[in-house]
């Protein structure tokens, strides 16, 4: 695996196409795309996806597109990679599930969309026995999640998440040392804690605030933490109150 970090400017993340060009080798076979992106919360624009398609075509790469958060698009439009044009249908595998939008990760419901018959056959041959078998409830749940009967509920969920995101942004703006990347999709916030001067913010907030974020270092960026705002607003408020208080106490002790 070759990791190609995204480029960040003023807390806006983009794919780094120059770095991708430099990283690709003759042995590279697959580009893994994640859209909406976990953890930076980007929903890629058509122009960005077209640039990705041009890059992958030029280098004859298969695209495995992880679109598990597709229905959690809070801003802009989620454009499935395979829908870009007819050519990409021949070399793309889209992965998704009802796990995120319906919050049912314990009911295995992952699926792959593979428009090309030839690729689908290869995928089926290779994947035989690789995946856990969904149980009978998974099929019911998957069907219910996508048959349209939950559309109103999904709208309400997205509205609630958007409000949580806006609340989070307004609170973080008032906390010295923290900045948050504007989220366009997913329920994950990518928080920059580098200006706090704290070496390991993940450990600090866990120990001093009792708030367990995900550690940014696990995603390749030390000094960052990831917050899941898919929760009741009261819980989000309490977490932010504790984070704010812990930072105030830290500064007072300096
Ligand atoms: C981008 C992305 N892909 C895949 C997964 C895996 O989800 P699951 O194991 O519930 O199928 C996750 C879960 O966090 C995710 O964020």
C-alpha cells in the first residue's frame, strides 16, 4: 500500500494529484477512494472526481470507491464514482452498506456495486468465503434502509446532524487552541488541536476531560482528534464543556 496524504490549506483538504502522480508505479493496480471522506468530511465535487477518473485511466488503475457514508452527505451532492461516465463503469467497484445511515453496523449489510460483468465475476470468484455471511435480519434491514420507507427519517437525521455540526463549529470557535475542519459529509469532525501545544491531545482529553476522541495519529496526523457528532446534542454539549474546562485548567497551570 502506498499512502498519499491529502493536501491541506487553511483546514480545507483536497486530494494531492501531484503527489499521486509521483507515488504511482508500474506495479500500482488500485486507487482506493473514500467519498464522503472519513476523517476529513469532504464530499468531492464533480471536477475533483473527474480529475481522479482521468488519473486512474491514465495509469490503468482499478478504482475501489468506499462510499459507505454516501447518504450522510450534509452539503453539496454525493456523486457516485461509477456514475461519472460509461468508461469508469468498466473499472470501478463501489462499496457501501446500510451500517452508517441506519446505524446498524452489527447487522452485516455491506455490498459491492460492480457494473462490469467481467469484473463482477472476478470479484465473486476471489471473494468467495472472504466475507462474513449476513444473517437473515441483515437482508430485511438492508431492504428497509434503501426501499424509500425511511427517506423522511433520513432527512430528519441529516437536519439534526447539520445542526450538531453547526453547534460544534460555533463552540470550537470559542475554544482557544482548537480549530475544526468544515464537514460536508459523514458525522465525523476532524479537529486540529496543534495550537494547544499539547503533545498528545488524544491522551490529554481522555485523561483530563473524560472525552475519548479518536486519535488523529491513527489517521496519519498527529495533533488532530476525530469526534463523532452522531449523538444527542446534550451529549455533544457535555463533551465540549469538558474539553473547554480541561483546556482552561491546563492553561491556568502553565
Ligand atoms: C469510510 C468507512 N468505510 C468502511 C467502514 C466500515 O464499516 P463497517 O465495518 O461497519 O462495515 C467505516 C466505518 O467506520 C468507514 O468509516
